[in-house]
């Protein structure tokens, strides 16, 4: 019978090692993360620590699947003699034993390695082009999450339906790889998460900021803590300065450091300088960009304006993390604070893995990484991971990755021409048009 023949075809096959799937995430890094944080498994378990690391990453890639589905389809749990399924409580305990430290260490190590590997793609006139921005993540509505992370408060005193975590990331602007991140309660401001990330900014770099990060404390420390570390940030409408040299379109300006900042940090000067370049916003209004790139010959005003227009790519990164990777889910999975922090590190690692494959695909296709569709790349990544989880596919890992990149090339982004028709506001359709019509006729 078929039921008798099936065991004969599978009993001698080795247990699949899903970790081999990580061409860009070597097993040695995972073992190094566990040993560095003292989380390596001593007992032989069905879910040893190295498998749990992959599970956390896989849960981010397959947010639309349950934990049991991910465990079963990717065969992450080691087999046992009784051939029993791994329970949800066993997965929860395994994640609790692991903690967040190995995932955080693995993210930092892999991000530094990939940053050096792809530095040539982020070159901007001899500087590495980076971006820093903040966002919020919607969390599962548990009492522990709400008590620790808090949630937005509305003007009428109501609370948001879900607790939120605030996060600030540093990314390579053109490959959109996340290089560093810090996150915590929603009640804390973005500046408190941005300051610790200054250590992750490389020398000989230009970091592009949103106007919310225009602060003397942040930008002055960026310039003084390192070599040739520059910034580019739009000025706020209420920013005040006086012109030192140049003209109103492109000149060196001097701004005052507030007494509150100097009280927190006595090393701050009373005045700080920047180059102010006039530009126009999306509505055509005159505004300014502030930068430490004071060499007008090397960095003309038009070059700086064009550079700032690339900043919006980091906004698409947040959309991909919060919408594309989340699928139909409204919030993250985890119910506890420790598990939420572990899950966020796993999401960042998973996002970088997809982005890294997109960068390799772009090299092969000789195009920019943003010409590769993230939605399609994530779908191909999910399919190939499931396919490669089988024993035979694992034996042909180079062929699997080659096929994955070839499929990405077939679906490069097609840029449409500019809008030919003006935007118009359509009339809102009536919920019961027939009923209203009958009423008017009578």
C-alpha cells in the first residue's frame, strides 16, 4: 500500500539543515551569537538555540503563517523517536530561553559585514550615503505591552487600539540595508533613540535626516565624534540664524545653541555653523537645507538638493517592514516585552536578508537595487525558502539562489511616465443609491 511505501522513501534521508539556506548569514555567525551571549544549548532539545534563531527570523518572513505552520513547513524542529508535534508552549519556552541578545548581536554583526561589502553602492562623491529616520510599530494588545510601550493619546483623551513601539534606524540609503536600530516605549522621543546610533555612523559619510532631527546636540556630536562625518537636514520654518558668508541662496549661517542643551552638555558651544542651501518643497514654497558640506566646488548646491531627494527611500523601507512583510496582520505577534524585542530584531534581520538578495540581483542585472520589486522579491524569497527546505533542494543550494535571482530579474520595476491628468476628488458613492432614488421619485 502507499502508506507502507512512503516510509521507505524518507526514513534514510538526513534531517534538513535550514541554516544552510543562509548564504549571506553563515551558521558560524549564529553559533558565534549564541556563544557570545551565553545562550548556546547544552541539552539536546527538539528546538535547540540555533534552530530558535532561525525560527524567529522565519516568523518575520512568514508573518501570514502561524508558528506551527512555519515549524512544520520549514522542518525547523529536530525529529524525535515518538514523532510528536512541537507544542505552542514549547516554542514559547524556547524563545524565552533564547532571549533577545543573540538576535541583537547577530543583527549588528551581519549589518556591519554587509555594510562594508556593499559600501561601493552607497558612494556619494567619496562619502558613504546614509539615512536616519524614525517610525512606530503596532504591537499586540496585551497588558504587559501596553504598560511598557504605551500607546498614542488622542486629543479627546482616548487611547489608540494598540500599543506602539518607537524605533529609529540608520540605513544605507541606496541599498536600504538597515545598519543599526534602537527602539523602546512610544512615550520616549526619537532623539533619545537617535543619539545612541551615532556610534554606528561610519567615518567619511553623509547622513541624511528628516527635519525632526534638526538639533544642535545631535548634529554637533555627529560632526565631532569621528572623521569627515557630515549631515544633511531640512530647516524648520521657525529656524533662526544669521548669515556669516555667501548669499541667501547658498551661504554659511550661524545658529544659537539653546541654554537647555548647554546645561545638559556643557561641552556644547554657544554657536554652531552650517551651510544653508535654498530649495523648494513639494508645494513650491521656498525652504532651506542645512548641511556640513561647505565645499561648494566639490558639492554644488544642485548636487546637494538632488541628494536630499533620495531620502524618501527610507520611508519606503518602513512601508515594506510595516505593511508588505506584515501582510494582512495588524500588529506584531508577541505578547510580552522580551518577546517583542526579540521579534523586532528578527524582523530587521529578515528584512536585510531580502534586501541583500535584491542588491545581488541588481548587480547581476546591472541596475539599481530599487529597480527590483520588494514585493515580488519577498514572494520569491518565501517560495524558494519552502522549496529549499526539502532535502533534495538543500543539496543544490547554489542552484536555488541562482533561480531565485533570475526570477527577480524578470520582474524589475517599470517606472510609469508622469501624471497626465490632474487629481480630482470623486463624489463619495451612496450606500443605498436605489433607496434614495425611490424616495425622491415618490
